[in-house]
C-alpha cells in the first residue's frame, strides 16, 4: 500500500491533471480552427 499523500503532492497531481486537460482542449481547439480555416479557403 502507498502511504498517504502530503497536501503538496496531491495538489501537484491536481495541477498536472489540469495542465494535461488544458493542453488537450487547446489542441482540439487548434485542430478545429485549422479545419475551419481550411474549409473556408477551399470553398
């Protein structure tokens, strides 16, 4: 069994989870924006 996390350790886990989520969302947004731009230019 793993020992209890200290507040700092648990907080760093939450922060890294948030950073990964933000990266995924921004990557998705960038892909959608590029797709929309490509469609606009192709039309």
